[in-house]
C-alpha cells in the first residue's frame, strides 16, 4: 500500500448492468417478494471470492433476485433464469453466469444448464456480470417474458 492509498475507502458500487436488470425486473414485477434480494456480500461471502464482494475499484458484479416474482405462478423465476441464459448464449456479453435451483449456466459449457454443487439458490436467482457491464446500462432484451 503506498502513501496515497492509506486511509482511502472504496465505496461499493453495483455494476450498471446489474442495476439496470434489477430495475427492469422491478418494473415487470412491481409487487414481487424482495426478501431474498441482495447485491453486497455478507460475512460468509466476504470470507471467500465472490462477485458479491467489491473488487479493488469498488465494483460489485452480482445480484440475487427473489424467486417469488408473482404469487400466481411460482415457477416464473425459472422462466426468468432461462431467458437470461438464452440472452447470454445469443451473445449478451454482460452476463457471466446464472445459478438457480441447483443448476448453473455459463459460457464454460456453451450456456448449457448443469448441476451446481454449491448453494442451490432455491429462494433466489443469482446473476453474475462481467466487467463489460460495469459502465453499460443498456436495457436487457426481456421481451419474450411479455408473451
């Protein structure tokens, strides 16, 4: 640590892509349950590498979105996770990976869902973003969910 870095506090800031996606989800489901939402890592997250932890510049590149989007159709969170997976597979470079209901999708296996052995994320969708989303607040194309 050099002299100019001493005492400097980096304020966490949510990736603009994450902020935009969360705003789009809130607009589509304004009365959704948000009790499992989050973006900054808790003590458990801070003990290990996590996209919920700020990087050296303060960027946090993950959000959790509660699975209860609507009381009428409980599986709609899976539809949202699938929509995001398909967007990433089609070339959306701001999404790094998605975890939901014990499955993960990432570019590692061409965005195919595969078993995830960590926290199953049954109560929320975990969405991680790439560095390209830090300053990119372009809305995500979620039109297929309107059908």
